[in-house]
C-alpha cells in the first residue's frame, strides 16, 4: 500500500471500522424505575391492545410524560449519549472538540412477555439509538426458563461482519469473524447506546414480570456552524 500526505498509511497493523457502543447505569434507577413502570402501564392501558404478550407505544413519550423524575431520566439519556458519541468520534473530530446539540428524535416503550420478541432491524433517519431497561425478572429467575435460558429477554446485536458469513466458511484465519453477535442481558437501570445502523433484536422473553424497555433515536449536531467535518466551530 502506498500514498502520500493524508493518504499515506504507515507500515504496520490496522484495525479499521470499529463498532462503538456505550453501556451506562442510572444512579436513580432503583428509586424511579417503579414509578416509570406505573406511568408506562397507564399509557398502555389507554392505548389500543396489541398482540398477546407484546405492546409498542407511539414514539411520542417526550411530549406525553411530564414529571420531574422524567426530566432527570432524559438528562441521564442525553449525558450518556454525549459521552458515548464524544468517545466514538475522538479520532475524527477536530481539536478542541466541538460543542454539541443532542436531539432526541423519538422515544417509545415496549412491553414483552409470553415469549414475545422483536425481530432483527436497524433504525433510520438518525445517527444513534438507545434502549433502557425499566423492568424485567431478576437474572436467576430469568435464566432459569427451561426453554430460553440465558438468552431469555436479551438484546442481541449483530456485528457488521455478520452479512459476510453467508458462505459459512470458518478456519483459523477468520476466527475474528466467528463471534458475529453480542448478547447484552437486560438489567433495570442499564442504558445501551449504539449506532443506529447496527442490526439488533430483542430476543424472546418469558417471565413473571413484564420486560419493559424505553427506546429512542437521536441525532447529534454542532452547537455552532454546520455538521460537515471541516465546518465545526470551536465551542
């Protein structure tokens, strides 16, 4: 490989195109999650019923909930997004890093039980997405399910190499491709922030308590100037 100037690549090992994600824990979760579960349950009761064991709200929670605790939750979400996005772009942004505006483009909740799942999908018209666990069975009870076991209610993320494994060839040379997905267990108070292009699914869940999650989409913009890489203004 050869080149000059900005296109030159030094001899050595390259690790290209990583998949940045963030896992955050909300300090107020134990106190506030029961309240959120009740509020979301009330919203579900007012909506049209869905399939047995599964409910998904409209993406308008930002406009529908008016509680001081909800504002605290949104602040936690925005702060977590800011931290994850800044870390992911550490080598791409100019120095000093630009001031940011985080825009939540939609927020909704889902309730699952009785083996309900959400199939593989990605999110469009945004750069980052997230899923926050409000309620689920505790881990010993959850993984004790005789059929679902440790995958009961987990969120599964499929790496960008996954579509390349259609030929199913495996040898020592492509061992790095062979762990093509990551399962993250549900934990009340845990927020997972991930790139919106990353394929994922909510695996089947069955438990004594409903699995309740809040999901959202977000875009991130420069506080001043445009979003083009060379158009940022220092904060």
